[in-house]
C-alpha cells in the first residue's frame, strides 16, 4: 500500500494520512462488492502484491487486471 500512498501523494499533492484514508475508503468499497473469499485479493492488489491467474480459479487475474495501470 505504501507504493499507492506515494503515488497519490505525488499525483494529487496529498499528505500521507489523507492518501491512506482515500485508499482505505476505496478498499472498503471494493470489498463490500466482492464475495468474502475474494476480499483478500483486494488487499493484496492494494499492497502491490502480484495476483496471478491461478488465484481462486482465475478470479485473481480478473481482479489483478482491475488494479493494473
């Protein structure tokens, strides 16, 4: 998540706390809309972890593509 925090800080001239609050709000929003067994993948994506195509029977690649540039 630190990488995403830095990106928000640089792109929008935000302080660290504000950037983290934005990310936490978006993460909560996304996790409310996916099945419980996929919520961990949202956290992984936001933390910059690779979500490979084998994650949860291919759902990882779908979520992974959502969070890629």
